[in-house]
C-alpha cells in the first residue's frame, strides 16, 4: 500500500489555485477599498467578510451538489473547472473597475507630484482627518499649501543616508487622500457598486468549488493514505500563496509609492497562474478513472468505505454533560482565535504600509516559509504531548507575537516583525470559524477607525488570550495520536 505522490500533487493543483486567489484577495482588496475608494476600516471589513458570509451556506450547498453530481468528468471536476474560469475572468474584469476608480480620483492620484498635492490640499484643507495613530487634525492647521505640496513619500535618513518613508506623508497626506477618495465615491457611487458586484461574482464562483476541491482528495485516495495525501495538498496550497507573495514582491505592491498603482497586470498574472494550474489539473486528473482505481485498491485491501447512512448511525450517541461542555469550550476557542487571527490577516497589508512602513509581502513570505518548516516539528510534538497542550503552546506563541507586534512602529527591526509571524463536529468547527471570520473584519476595523490603526494587534492579542482561557478548561476530546509513520504525515493539519 503506497501513496501515488504524482497523482496527489496533480490533484493538489486545485487547492494550489484556490490559495493563489485567496492570498491575492486578502492582501490587495483591503488596499483598494481604503486607498482608492476611501472606505473606513470598518466598512472595508464588511466587504472583506463577504466571502465568509457566503461560505456559511454555499460551502455545504455545493459540497452536497457535488456529492450528487453525475457528470462525465466526475463529481468534483466540473465545479472546479467552471468555477475557476469564471473567477479568473472576473478577477481581470475587477482590475479594470479598479482602474476606473483610479481615474475618478486622478486629480490627486499622483504620488510625490506637487500639482497633485496642491489639488488635494485645496479639496481637503478644512476637513477633520485622523492619523494612523488616531490623532485628529485639520489640514490647514498643520500645513500651508506650499508646505503640503513639498511632502514626499520618501526621504533620506540623516543618520544613515538611506531612503525611508516620510512620516508626514503617512500621517497627513494618506488620510487626506483617502478622505478625498471617500468624497469622490460618495458623489459618484456607481464605480463602487460595480466593484462590489464583480467581487461578489468572484466570491460566489470561488465558493462553488472550494468544497468539491477539498473533497476530491479523499475520493481518489485510500483511507489509510489520506493523512500523507492531505500533507501534500497543504503544501500545494502553501506554494500557491507563496507564488502570489513573490509576485507582489516583484510588483512592489506593498511599497508606499505604489499604494495607488493599477492592479491590471498583477491581477492578470494571478488569473493566468490560476488558469495554468487549472489546465495542468484538467489535462492530468481523470477523476472517474482515479475513483475507480481507488475503489479497486480499497477492495483489494478489504478497506470498505462507510456509506453516509452508516456514518450517521455511528453518531447517534448523545454526548455526556462533560463532553458537551468541552465541545462548547472548543468552539468558543475556535471563535476567539479566529477573531484575533483573521483580524490581522484581513488588515495586515494596510497596516504594514501605514504603521510599520514595511512591504507586507516580505513578512508574509517569512510566515509561509515558517509554516512549512514548522509542520513537521509541530506534528511530532502533538504526537508526544497531545493535541490540547500543543494547541495551548501554539496559542501562547501567537498571543505573545501579537502582543509584541502591538508595540512595533516605523523604524522597528524588520527582523523582529518577521519573527512575529513566525464529520458533524467538523461542520461545527467550520461554522464557528466562519462566524468569527465574518464578524472580526468589521469589529477590528471599527476599533481601528475609533482609536487608530495601532489598535489592530492589541485587539488580536485579547481574543487569542481568550482562546487560551477557554481551551484550558477543555476536559474531553484530547488524545495522543499514533505517531506518524513518516515525517510527511506530520504535515497533515486537516484531519
């Protein structure tokens, strides 16, 4: 009994293209909403939560529909094929809508241009604005028109001679430009409406095949080998995310000078990567044949798969009071740590540029690399001390990282920031996590609007600490899993 690694990698291209999209979505869309449409952090959080709202009912729906599908290409492949094509095409269309909004604010959109800054000053000199740290100010009280027009996004550090971000630009020019974009959008909301409509189509398209893509691996892999196969799938997803971050690094999407860049080429390349992955998947993955071969191999080894009806009968035992309490505490922990973690992932690309003066691509690349490196040791630790203790240790590291990150500002060590990044019960888990990810972008955004962007990491720290508190009282459900037969199995984090 041996895992077909080549086949698993090819099946993993579906997860690869999914993660490619989500990494681009989580890093770029918040910047467009705040920089070009002038949205508050709270309102942009509402838009960022749309995918999770859709996921709450669309993932189970299309998972069930794919179960019942009898297409010649298989149960899962048609959803992956058509969903990816629609999402990729509409992603390119979204870039053109983004370009239209850039034209709408064109009078003030040229960074480091004196005429653009003069136009911005004339429009916003009497407006009450807010710095990233929450300080309220009126532009005309801070600068004359000539002084404002002379502000550049970068300056030379007198001590080192190196080029660094100008804090005057991030504290005063950026809020003024975002307020201008907000006023332009309010006066002519059609572009924003079109942007949200296209984005909604993309999110629906992605939701139609996320569950089928996840379900495909078990369909074509014998049960004893699924842990190893899931590890391969996780690595493929991480590879997709890393590719987008490298692309962002090449395009310098996190640079201050590019905060109002056109994303047409970037989104076009992301869509191309998705379609190339889809072509590889379609040309190499014969789902009906793979399923038949899996069933034949399972029969050979006398590995009968339980039917849904049989699985349902096995879950009729009622939970004891202690088990039910532990279930509630586990779900509460899931809610709390996703409230903290997703707040950071949905806002970090904006936070990194405005507060830290860092390219978010570099820190997120480190985070993805660290994830790959840590899979094996974390799996080995869990096999020795149990899942509960391992989770509590992980939550502790996450809380400490967020707490330290709360004090980091422009000029702080970039290396230190990088270090900070280093069945039905499954249904309950996803419901809890999706619910948390639905609300937290808005709640964290509203807090950032109220007291400043620096509230992001304290907010995340509080909820992660709450997750540790509830998890500490869990008394049931923990186990010391059988040690993985190979180091690869330690990368399986989805069982």
